């Protein structure tokens, strides 16, 4: 599980993963659940978040397009081609509107430098666009971009909900020395990044300036239950609470209210076997 920022409530990203693991329709279980737009790498100090997805909060901040954007990129979610060199990178996340509801069919157009810090200005290497799925999710397979003079390591992106204005921005890597000297760098656009067997995995959620009707609040009435009892739907659990389910014991990883389908074996984002 990714390290989720401790906020006293379950994050939308955790709920999405739990719902998908349990085979529940994500838009249904997400109604009324707030979320953080990014998570923290282990040991990383918390910068300003981009942003906490909740009614009234600002959308993801825009940034300059730069000189290397080209329209009409190919439709693809992998920028890897034959002979591609560099450290493999997977970027995944979700696109939300202002009411924290996922946006299906949102366009994401990515472009970046190659491992040597060069952009392809004649063709479309390391350029491509895709659309979010029914749960508002996207996934990009590429490489870690190289450095070039004056800039820290970054990815360019344009994001557009159907029929809405385009957000142009950039995504950054934590722990890069040039983050401190790049005048364009914005800590609110840091991805959560971790090593994965010689490759790297990153996560980032976009919040677009798209009005939405908020979903209904969960209807289950939470009840308190001391640690050590059997898991039960409708129970308010706190991080560190211990339960049993089907015999094995589990410890709660994030505060949440249990729902049918979120039994501990099904939701590793919320429970760990002990």
C-alpha cells in the first residue's frame, strides 16, 4: 500500500483501491468521501497539498506550457517504443472535479524529455494522449525524463474534462536537487514516487475546475466497537484497531466506517493481516 497522509479519515485514493479490489463500482462507494490529491513518499516532509479534494477548494495549479508542446500526439498510454532506454516509470492516478467526484473520459496529453534531456520536435517520441476510464483513472507508462539546463526533472501534461477548458501543468519528482533552484518548480505538483525493482512508480491526482453536484453522504450509521472484536459493517474503525474476520486477525491502517464488500481480506488499503 502507498503511504497515505494521516488526516483522520480514509482518503479517496484508498477508497478507490479498496472498492476496485472488492469489485464494487467506485463511483457508488465514493459518494461523500473526501480525498487528498497526492500522497507522501516515506520520510518526505509535507508541502502544501495539490489540493485536498473537497467542496470549495482550488483545482490543481496550472503551469507554463513551455516551448516543446506539439498537438496531435498519438493515442496511447505507453510512451515506450522499440529501443527505448532509461529507467521505466509508471504514473497513475485519478481526475476529479470540484465536488471530489471522478471525471470519466477526461483527456490527458503528456510530453517529456528523453533520458538525455532532449525533446523530439520532429516526431512524437515521448508524446501521447489518453482518456480516463469510467472511474476517472489514468495510467501512463514511460521513462524517468532526463535533465537539461535550467530545469529540474518534470513531466508536461494537459488535462481537459469533456467540453471544459484545458489545464496545462507539470508534474515533479520529490528529492530532486534542482527542485530548489528551478524557478518554475511548485511543490504542490509533486508526485508520490517509489522504487519498484529497478523501475519507479508514481501517483498523482488532478482536480479540475469542473462544477459537480456533491454525492449523497453515506447512510450507514457508525457505531463504536472496541478493538479485538469481529469485523462488522457500519462500525467506525480507527487506525490501529484490531479485529478478526473468518478466524485471522487484522489491524486497521486508516480510519473509516466499514461497509459491505470492505471485509479485511478484500481491502489491503484499509486492513493488514497480523
